[in-house]
């Protein structure tokens, strides 16, 4: 998967911009607050149909404009694909080869990107809701069936919670909802369990390759029940009717689950240094690349946002070794890192929402 061209109109601080990328390494330099992260954000939006930074799409539209338009041409297994997202006052319109798509699930994951940014370190200390969001987003990118089950479950959960708030509850309807929820939960949990197992297989070697430390890093799936089956999930919901009535909400289910990062079998946030946390998150992103590659047979695009300044020269070189020749990569930095000076790449300079291509070899 190789991004060839990105075009932006009225997106963030870009009025009009077009950039043609190198198939391997792309270095994007410039001072802070000039639009480097905004360029990466446009690719994240095309991958997920949402921003990784804000939830209100309207804030992505340049001040004073009526809409924002993101277009991207990329090569996928020798086929050139053209995707586009137009963000406007009534929502967004997603297009493939200029034809609008009816379902978001048809669009998500067509362009598969993995982003690492300094803000990702908050995932370790964020609420379980944020970790579930990341879990859902990464599985959704490669599994339309997961997205379908997740949407069904969320609608059923909403109905169930409304019912639990009513003074007189329809017990038959409550039981029906329990049964339907359990069916979707089983599918979702099996996907989550497989995803975490797969990523764990690649997480430890990625961490050791980056850091040279003999440390065990892993992700633990904190599921709502131990023995996953729709029968057990149905019984769980049934057993919690009294508690759910008291609290007027569904107190357990896949919407309460979590994934915990561990180092040497202890919660990472209790013992890891800031440097170890950074290496763990970077290893997690490398493991995601490998997982997507394994499941889809395609190489996702790696986006590294202002990460090099936090790594010493040795770790910078190790990171480059892991991605060089396999994954297309976009790297943002305020200056040209020394270890890239002799690499074949494209160098772009961004100033006030304008992109300037500098030279191929820096």
C-alpha cells in the first residue's frame, strides 16, 4: 500500500495543498504549529473516517470555509485507488473513485495507516474507555464484520439502558435484548481475544529489537467473563437484572472491558520509566503494522509524528531498520535528523499551511 498523492482543500490550516510522496521515506519538517501534524491527520481521517485528535468534524474545516475536502490516490496491490472525504455542515460524504459510498464500513480500512504520536503515551493512564476505543478502531480497520457487530451491540445497549430507566419494565423485552446482545458480544470478544493474542506475538520481539532490553512486555485482555460463549454472556446479563435495575444501566458487558499493558507481568504504569513507556508504545505500533500485514497481506502506511526527538541515535537507527524497505513512512520533525541525511527520501518543508518540496536526498 503506497500513498502517491494527497490533496487538501480548506482542511485545518490548509487552504489548498497537494503533495506527491516517495514510496518509502518522506520527511516533513517545519516549525511547530505550521501544519505538519495536520497533514498526517488527513491520512488518519481517510483511514478511520474520524480524526485522532478531536471528535467534532466541523473543527477540521478551515476558518471561514463551508467545507473541507481530503483526497488521496494510493496504490493497492498494483491497482490505483482514489478516495475522498468531504466534511461539511451536515456531516461528511465519503467517496471511492468519485462515487459516494452508502456505508462507512465500505470505506474504513481501504487506506490502512498506523500513527505514532507523543500523545499516544496517555493510553497507559487513560480511562478504559480510551483503550477500548483504540482496540475497536484497530480491529475495525481490518474487520468490517466486527464493526457491524459493534454497531448492533451499541444500539441494543442503548435500548436496554432506556428500558432499565423505565418505572415499569417489559421483562420479555429485556430478556430478548439480553439474548441479542450476547450473540453480538460473543463475536466481538472472540475478535478482541484473537487481536490481542496476535499483537502479543509481535510485541515482545519488537520491544527487544528497539531497546535491546530483555524485558517482557505484553497486553492482557480484561474480558467481562472468562469463558466466552453467548450462553454464558446471556446468563451473565440475566444474573445482573436486579443490580442493573438499581443502577438503571447495564453494569457489565463488552462496553466495560479493558486491555492492560504489562511489563514483567506487572501493570506498566506502576514500574516503567518514561523511556520504557515510549519504547512499549512504539513496539505496539510496530506490532500493529505486522498484524495488519499478516491479516490483510498488505503493508500499511506508518506515520511518525514528532517522535524522533525523543529517541537517541541508536534507537532511531533501529527504528529505521524495522521499517526500511517494507513500509512507506511519513516522519514529521522540526529539523532534519542526522541519521536520515544520506537516505533516499523526499523532504518537505511546511510553513503556514503551505507545502514546499525541497530535494530528494537530504
